[in-house]
């Protein structure tokens, strides 16, 4: 009787442990799939954000270069005008 009870108890524990191990394995598999899915979504969002940031940077750089070019052009006109005035004064001073 004792051996039958012990054998029955051992069988119950063995099947219970097997069932528990399968649950743990299933949960681990599900967790890894969920992690892979979340990583994939995060990678897509990061790639999109990087693309948007690169576009904004390019647009801002283009606007800044246009403003710089315009400023240089205006400064060159002013410098050219000043050189012309100085040349005229120099010519007048030399011819006196």
C-alpha cells in the first residue's frame, strides 16, 4: 500500500512538473515573439524619425545657405561701391 501511494505520488509530481515545464517553455516562446515584434516596430519608428530629421536638416541647411549667399552678395555690392568711391577719390587726388 505504501509503495502504491508513493508510486502514485511520484507519477503525479512527474506529470505536474512536465506540465509546468511546458507552460514555462510556452511563456518564454511567447515573450520572445512579443519582444521581436516590439523591436521591429521600434526599428521602423526610429528609421522614420531619422528620415524626417535628415529631411528637416537638409531643408534648414538649404535655407541657411540661401540666406548666407544673399548676405554675401549684398556685402559684395557694398564693398564694390566703396572701392569705386575710393578709386574716384584717389584719381581726383592724383590729378590735382
